[in-house]
């Protein structure tokens, strides 16, 4: 454990991240580190338990034929694909969305065709009051049980009786794009709400992602060099989905098993997009390499432990370089 303490800066990436509303360097160096040491064994045990539960769940679902967990690369698809869009105010077949899209790792968008708002929720003042650094992304968590007016009913219809996997996270900042990556941790699905602004989004389906060689980062796996503005890596993919995500829309995608990349588009008035990520515990298109990291990657588990301490106990927002993963 002493080795973990000494390696804390390199493990957490603290040289490239900062807590926005922390003011005491002594507090950052001592109390959070100590609490992270105490939390770490429980996070490790939780990940081991989740891995076993997910393996059992996949076995049962595959045997029963109720969920399509291992799609293959399709020969009938090529190049850039358009995401389907659905109006949540219509009489949607939510079960069909789960079985045809979510279970197969196919992203889609929920957006009112009349342009109406889905939710009036906005980021807390504490997350927007501090200055934003150019090229940095700011991640600010809400309390786990924070009500999300307009969003909670839609998510509940798409994922009935499914708990949130993490706190809801606001993504803010003055940056273009980060690396194309998947997120480490348990299998989840992301309901990504665009409050304002637009983003140019790429989602690589699970079957294509599974065939790629990825580089390990702090809390994700990424494609080397993918932060390039030219997105040259797309040329080597058999196919991928792309969408200009509009304000007051929800992108539903599998962020655990699918490569994803978001490029911010700065508005004419100089403002930057604001988006809220709500992740629910749902396993589909299972990725075996996630289980490997959940059971053997202590560096990742330490990162999760430090984030838990930061968000749950100190309620800090984190600034990090957008290209740093």
C-alpha cells in the first residue's frame, strides 16, 4: 500500500488534472490520499463481484436467447452510417428499441421533431463559475439521486428498473475533442443529454471496436493518435456511426463496448456545448477485455477510488486535458 501512496500522482494523473473548487494544497495531498487508500480495497472487491455477476448474467442471457451479446462485423455495411432518430413524445415501442438497438450496441438519438425541449436542467453554478482553461474538459458530478426532470421518465421507459451506474456527470469546457476511446469499468449504457450547443459525434459499433488494438489510459482504452483533428483513424474502420448531436437531444450508446469520440462545435456567440452523461447499469455486446481490467488492473481501480473520494466526499469538479486519457 505504501507503493500505491508513492505512485499516487502517476496513477491519478494529478499532474494533468486539478480539482476546480479545492483551495488547500495540504488537503489535496493528505486527506484525499488517505481516504483513497481506505476506499481502494472496497472498490477492488466490488469490481471482482461485478465481474462474476456479469459473467453469470451473460451466460444466462445467451442461453435463453433474450439478448444479443456478441454481434459480428457485418459485410453489408461500409463507411459512415447515419444514426436513427426517434421522437420520445410519439408512441414508441420501447421494447423494440432495447432489443434492436441497445442490445446490439447500435446508437440512436431521442429528439422531439417539433424542436421542443426535453429538459430544463442545467449545470450547477459551482461548475460554471470558475474560469475554463483552453483545451481542458471539466467534469462535474451531481449527487447520485439528483432528480433529472424530463430525463428520468425517458430513461426509465428505455431501461425499466435499471439503476444508475454512476453519478450523473456534466461535461463542460473550452476544447475541441479528446481521444476516441471506450470507458473502463463495468458494462453500462450512456444516455448523453445535450443541454446546449452541438457536438460532432462518432460511435464505433461494438463488433468493430472488439477487433481493434487499443492503448490503456487512466480510465479508458483509446486509439493512438485519434485526437488529431483530421480523424485519420476512421479510414481504417469498416464502418462507424456519425451524427451532429443537436441541443435538447439524448444520444443512447454503449460507452463501455463502443469506441466513441465527441467534437465540440463552438457557437457563433462564443459559447461552448454543455452535456450531461447519465450511465445506467446494463450489459450488452459484452467486452471480455473489460472483465480483464476489472479483475487485474489495480491502476484503474485506484483511479476509480480517487474519483469516488473526490466526487462523493468533496464534491469537486475536475479539469483535465481533453487529449489526456
